[in-house]
C-alpha cells in the first residue's frame, strides 16, 4: 500500500519554507551588523526590523496556506476531510513535535528581540529625523543645534504611556502616506494641533513647582556700521512663577492659575480674547480694544495656556540672519574687525536662493566681491579671515534655511520675547481690557530687569534696573511702536 505524502509537500508550502529560511538568515546577518557596528544607517535598520521581518511573516504564512489548498485538493468530492491524528506515543510524531517546538521557540525568541528592536528603532531620533530625509531635514538639523539635542524626539512628541504611543503610530501611518504620495505641506504646518499637553511631556523634566528665581541673560549685538560697533545688554529674566512665587514670567503656568485664550489665526499670533480664573474661582475676561464686546469669545478654539504657547520653538529654532550673525560674531566665528561684516553677512543671508548649492556659491561670490572691490588691502592681507567669514555665513545658511521645504525664520514665528515677532505682545500690548477697566500689563519690569547696557568699554550698570536705551542713533521713535515693526530679522 502506497504511503500517503504529507500535505506539506506542495509547491506553495515548499516555497514558503525556502523563502522563510532565506529571510531568517538575512535577518540574523543584519542583526549581527546592528549589534557590532556603530551608527548603522537608518535605512538598513528599517530593512532589518521592519521590511525583511514582514517578508518573513508573509513567507511563513504561505506554509499553512499551501497545506490547506493541498488538503482540499486531495479530498474526494462528497468525502469527509479528516485532519491527521497526532499520537504522542508514536516515535515519528514525537520527533516532529519536538522539532516543531524547538523551531517555534527559537523563532519566538528572535521575534521578541526583533519586535523590541523595531519598537526601539521607530522611537529613535534617526527614524524620526532621517528616514523621511527631505521632509524632516529642517526639523532634524535645527534639533541638532538646540538645547534639547540630547533629548529623544519621542520624549516631547509622544511622552510616556501606551495611549499616546498608539496615537503617534497611527498618525505616523498617514505621514508615511503623505510622504510617499508627495502630499505633505511645504513648509510643515504649525502649530501641531494634536500635540500632547505640556504637563505630560515638558513637565516630566521641567518641574513647575520649582519655577522660581531669576536667570541672567547676556546679549551682545553688533550694529551695521563700518566698525560693527558692539552693544552689550544683560538682563535678569524674572522667571518666578510656579510655587510659592506669585510673580514673574512663569506666573502664567502657576498650577493655581488658569489662563485661557482664543486666537483668530492659524499661527496664534492674533489673540483678541483672554480669560483668567484665579485660585478662588473668580473669572475675568480681557479683550483687545478692536475686539468688541468683552463677554463674547471669538469663534474658534479656546485653549488653556501651557508651556508651548510661549516656548513654541523649544527644539526646532530657525534663527534670523540678524540673530545668527550676532551670535557668530560674539563667538568669534565671524571676525568683528572686518569692516561692514555684520551688514554684508545679514544682507547675503536674507537674499532668496533656489537651493543650498546656489546659496553657497552666491554667498561666496558676493562677500569676496565686496571686500575685493571695496577693501582690496584687507582682501589681500586678511584673505584667511574673509574665507573664514564666507564659510561661517554658509554654515549659518545651511543650518537655518531650507529652500526645498520653503523653511526659514519667517515661516515659524517664535513666541519667546518680542523682538521680531509679537510674542509676549500678543496679549501684553496694553490694549487688552476687562469689563471693569483692568488692563493686561505692558510693564517690562514684570518680566525682566536691564542691569547692564552700552558699548563694552563703558557700559551702564545697575542691579536695580536701567531704563532701556536704544543703541545707535536714538530719536525716541521706538517708544511709540513695538520692536517687531522695525526689527524683521534681516
């Protein structure tokens, strides 16, 4: 009597076994590379822990599919299909069971390791910043030059807990679809509407009960005259705030206060309506003079204020030409002794360029041409400084400007301060009044004290605070307008 062949002996199942072995060996090799090589390319990691495991699972699925198809083919029409009987006392069956158990155990252990590494990889900075290189290049580059460069993206964008992890992965599926179908915005739209509340992310490191005291900030500015005259401005930022302090900048985030607002634009630059609820439950509504009746909120979202309403660019900061050049000159990267270097560096950075390559070429041509024509002696005797300046300005451009994504400082207003964007003045403009006549203060000393200002050789100093003196020629016109009316960043 001819022995019946096993159901597994069909071309579909055999192909599944063959491909499963091949993909399993590929995964083992790639895991070895990942374990023993540093800085493995993120694309190779995605192949190792996402793409090839998917092919392995598909190959394994072919084995039972082939068995079922073969079994159905062998069953006679009208006959009853019986499943094979497993006898644990039969030596052949015992061998098959032990072999199967061993294979499943080994595969299960590799699967657990692979699943963990896949989870770890999809939460990595490389996955967030490099996988979709063209889309995320601006964000990843700015992040690497920020104070949060050692903090993983997921710590802020997802935070702890399974719920937001699942939300992020589901949102990520649409982002992958947008990238593959070229449907993403240029630049990426902000603010992020579904961002997790700051109390679940920022406050895991920045403890609100301990927001207090003052922080000194030293600023060095350079004027656009021939000598690049420097101007020092040191301030005490009165952080204050959380507990037990009741004043200072972080008063807004005092856990006993509740500040809500409504913005009438997508960028949250226009805020005509603010509501404060004090610890006793008393409510006061402030509206700008142009907003009409005080009691009614404008249509749209009413948002409770949290950290990101001011710190909206904590890690992805695109510096304006003026700010970036000031910092480079203060650090000595750009020599302040080169005549008109502040003016010329800001000018070439503010020009529109079609690509990073075009920018590098034209920045070099423009700066070298300026010194060759206007200061030939300096161009000859200090050529190394000119070359160093060209490189520094090019680096500034490549760090803060991304033509392919239409990204620059203009597209992403920074709400900290009030120099080139409204920032604090969105509410603290002296025009938001309550029904009882109270006004949201515009008193500068509530947030900072100017303790030193002037040229480095003879600055004014006072720990009690100084009245602000505008550098350069001062006709007093600045007193009648907000800073950002003149200071545009370029």
